[in-house]
C-alpha cells in the first residue's frame, strides 16, 4: 500500500504536464521492454526480442531523465547502481501506474 506521504513526495517530483506525458509513455515502454526480455528468454534466448526489450528500457529511462529536466523540484539522485535499478523498477512498474490513476495525478495535470 502506498502512503499519503509517499504520494505527496512523488507528486512534488512530477508537477510538469510534459513530464507527466513522458512518464505515461515511458512507463508503458519500460513495461513492454521487460516483457520482451522475458519472452526472449522464454523462447530459448531469442536475441532479437532481448535486444528490442533492452532498447525499449534504454529509451524509457532516457525519456524519464529528459522529462525530469522540466520539473521545478529535482530528484536528489541515486545512491548507486542497485538503487538506480530498484528505483526504476519500483517507479515504472508499481508507483507511476498507481499514481496515474490517483487523484494526485489529476491534481498535477490540472495545474496551470
């Protein structure tokens, strides 16, 4: 369960409408990339699917970095490589989809 405090923190880092659109697209790409990687592994190491999956992950992560440049409040950064991986998986597979369907997203979307 995501707490009110966590939603509010995430909301402060995602105020810009362009960044919100980028996150919607990037989150879908990130999820699709992971699915492609899993399918590629399932299909006895289908390198085409695995490479396509990693390409989607790279583009999705790059898009997030670009989107956050438009934010008035910046993310404090990652504490290392494992924190980078953990943060992206938690954010793009769990937290952003929950945020997208929450009143916090609409509140930021409707800001002028």
